[in-house]
């Protein structure tokens, strides 16, 4: 499991801290040397090149790279961007077999100003990877990709069925697809940017079945997590995707503090501007948690 963050701004700030690095960009190497890619960060050379470098470094034959599936959790720019830029730069150098995503209808996406992102994602797919198979996953789907098992646990359709319309919320992050990938004996939970509404639905649907080994914390580690969700997942490893300056602030949010300091987490990782690779199965053999000297808050502003 490889995840990477890159510097994309020197001026962006959130909660009065530097927030110009991080993002979600994940690469899973399968036992036959092919790959699963999840999201990809912003549409910059840095993210596209980072994905390419990871593929080249881990492929048995760097001249014959196969991506078994590229999964996009939702259409925010910092999730589709890496795919779009990678397609522009490297599509002729890799074989992409399959792409999966489940975006809301264009008429709903337009309310959130997301219609353009959906269109450019599809344009990148059809223009640069015309031979790739596209499929739209739904909750309950179990996808077998080589030796990886992908469980689709939640899509925006679940929010619609419980609350009439996605438009009932002003939070487009509730349209994130949530999934768990089992590979090499490790269960990895990818929460994307899911927030309170999705978290409650997921807890109600699955309960203790959510138990996993590695957790990508909700929404980069900022607004999004809940204590009931994190207690059900109960991971040993938690992955954040923000700057090193923001991480201590995020660790002071009540649900993150509970996850990291009061549950069974042994190690945390933060992508920041790093590329981090964990062998699978991954076992946290020692506790590596930074001391907390800040103030615990119930929530932070923003969505």
C-alpha cells in the first residue's frame, strides 16, 4: 500500500495553518505486479508524476505497466485531478483495464457545482483510455480484482434512500463512495471524504462488521469523522492526508483524539509531502503515536 502527498500551494491556509499539501492518492500493488489506484490528488504534475513514479518503482516490468482498476471515490477536484492529469501525461505508457466510480446525476451535481468535474473525468477516461471498461458500483457489490477483494459499503444512493435527496444536505462529501479492500491479509477501510450523515448510515448498516486493520480517516482527518464509526472500525493504523502543521490540530478534534489516543491505534501516518509504502500484510509492531499537548475541541469549522 503506497500513499502520497504533494505540495500544491504555499499560500493556502485552513484554521490559520498551512494547508497546501497532502491529499488522497493511493496505489495498491497486487501480487501479479498490476495495480489498483484510488483517487490521485489534484490535477498537477506533482501528483501525476508521483503516481507514475510509484508504478515504475514497483512494477516487475516498468516497460509493461498494468493498472487493473482505477477507483474514484467522488468528483471533488482533489480526488479526480490526479486521474485527469495522469491520463494526459502517461496514458500511452500504461494499460488501464477498468475504471469505477458512482457519481450523482448531473442535475444534482450542478447544484454543488460538480457537473464540470464529472464531465472532465469522463472526457479523460474516454479520450485517453478508450479501451478501459467503465462500471458503476453500488452498495453491496463485491469486486474481485486479482488477489484483492473490494467491498462497496456506501454510495450516495444510500443517502438518497434514507433522506429523500442528496440535495437535502449542503455537504457534497456525503456523495463519497466508501469501500474496504482486503489484500495480503490486511483489511483497509477507505472512507474518502464521508461525513456525519454517511457515517451514521454506514454504522447502522454494518455495525461491528466494519472492523478493519488500516483506516484512511474521514476527509483528510478534518471535518468528517464520528466516534461511533471509528469505534466500529477499530483500526491499528490510521492514515491522515494533510500538512504536518495541521495534523496536531486535527488530532485535537474529539473524534480523532478518541481514535488515536483512546482506542487501539498503534501507528498513524500522514501523507503531507511524503510517499509512504507499507508492505501487506502490515502489522504495527510498536506504538508510534505523537504526544498530544493541545486543546481538545468538539469540531472544527468548514465542510
